[in-house]
C-alpha cells in the first residue's frame, strides 16, 4: 500500500512516515496543500492522510478538488 502524508509540520510528518514505513508501507510526504494535491492526483496512492490546516491551500480545499475527479484516493483528514 502506498500512502501520501500531507502535513506541514515536518517533525510530525517525518515521525508518522517512519512509523508507517516500519509497518511495511511505502510513504511519501508533501508539506503544503498545492504539492499534496498534485501528488494525490498522480493516481499512485491508495491512501492520503491530509492535515486540515495547511499553508497555501488548506486540507478542505485539497479534499474539495480531489472529489471533483472520478477517481480519487481514500482520504483521511486530520486535525488537532
């Protein structure tokens, strides 16, 4: 399973990526909504872990744009 983490807090993103990698997942990280959206649209991810509060384009904006496509990855939105 390939997972995309979209999280602007680099330490948190790194820790989460490492934990998932140790469990055998392939993990990529984007640190803002624009790059996260571009990566999520690539079609290679099974799951997107998406922070609700992101710079440039927030998580809800990313989710809205992903839903406009017929094929979208499963997405979990996180917030603190």
